[in-house]
């Protein structure tokens, strides 16, 4: 059963025009198309990896799912129920079941709160349990994430290392026993030496506590180790989606191929060819009507610049990619015949 179903999710931000533009009637208001027609699902107990360059819409998608932002259009269904009209008790229950692990443990924790109060704040704010139960569950969760309650419950964030702070952030998300955890690049602010420990912790807790997870990262080497399915975004749209192992070994979209080719290989004798794409990621302000990757694609064709590519099934396990090149390949044998 799907825990989360996202259908045609879209989030546009309007840019305000300058004073003189308004006076002279120039330059109609532009739109930042941060997320544009995104659809996917997350199964029970699954870890879905989300990858892409900075600015591709990964974090905005997470904030829409967690209801920190409201979508421009599209639907989000959690456990079979549309979340668009949630109020009061329904919204409180949703907050309990969908939790975020934030990217920066330096900013996500309140510097005035001790560790115990940081973790207990969520259940207290949502009025989930009696205070005695809040205390018991908080201490149990601290122990579960590897922080001895006697040593850490009265510490402040500045008295801990980055890895310890991130463990507190994980405890804040898990204390309410959510069904879906959204981890928004939880390792990007941590030293390389402690990343493996946090990654193993998330994977272990997902298995023990039986929650689904959306794990966001720009590092495909991390996602290949933790996720079962992979979703690659580019400029607000899904470029490729499917089983992680299959995408890593046989990517179909030119952007996915470039991302995978850019992953460092720990072998000084191996010389991997440089990705053929050129230029920087385009801005999501009024993007072109066709394929978003067309300005950087080495194999671009004329209709790529005008027609949005459909998502085409290209392998088992729901492996699909949005690329006109695949459409042309599928139609080529029939035309030749």
C-alpha cells in the first residue's frame, strides 16, 4: 500500500515587478516554477531517494508534502486521504505522522532549549500524551538514536558536536512515531568521518520503527546505499525515476547519465570521461516550454525545445524517464519497418 501519493504537484512563486516596470507597463510578472507537474508515490517501509542539483525543487517538494508550503495545484494523498483540506485535529494528526529531519543541525535546534525539551517539544505542542508519557518516550528516543539520556538530556546545542546535534534532530522527528520521515540532506553539514554513522542510524531506525522515508541528497553515492528507488529532478520536473540499482547501472536520461558519471571513483588508475553537458543549471524563472534540460543536452533535437517530453516506461520496476530521445528510439523500429 502506498503511504504517500503525489499527483501533478505544482508550486509557482510570483516575482514582484519593480516600480518603474509597473509605471511603464513593462515586463509582466514572472513566475518561479519551483515544482512543476511532479507525480510519484512512496510505498510502506520504502526509502525513496530524491536527487538533483541545487535549485531543482527537491526541498520545495519536501515542504509541500510536510505542509510547510501550500501547492499551486496538484494533490497529495497520505494513507489514501487528500491532505488539502486538513484543519485542527486532522492537521495535528498529519503533523504527528509526517516529520522532517532538517539539513542544518546548527539552525534547526533552539539554542535556548536543553536536549530533553528539544525532543519533547513536538509531543507537547501537539498534546499527544500526558507529561509522564512524554518524558518516557523522549528518553527512550534519545537512547535509540545513540545519545545516553543521563549524559545528554540537560545539554544545550552548543555543548555538542555536529553529529550529536543531528542525532537530536533525528530524535525530534522520531519521538512521535511517524509513518513518513522526510530527510532533507541531513548529512550535508556534517564531517565526512561521521556521515556513515548517521546514514546507518537512519537505515536501522527505518527498519526497526517501520516508517517510510524520503531521503533527499545531491550525492548519488549516498542514495545508492540507502534508497530502494531513486527519483532524479531537474529544474522542477522529474527527469528519471525507478529502482536505484537500475538507474545507477543503466541511466536513460542524459542528465541522469551526467550525474552518475560525475560521482568520484576511489581508484586513481581509472579515468572516467568528463560529462558532455555544458553550462550552468538554468533558472526556474519562466523556463522554456519544451524539455528543461534542452539548453544543456548534448543530444538535443529541435522538438526538444518546444514540446515537453512524456514520461516513458523504459525498464522493469516502474523505471521511466522523460526524454524525447527515448520516444524516438521506441518509434524508430516501427518507422523503419
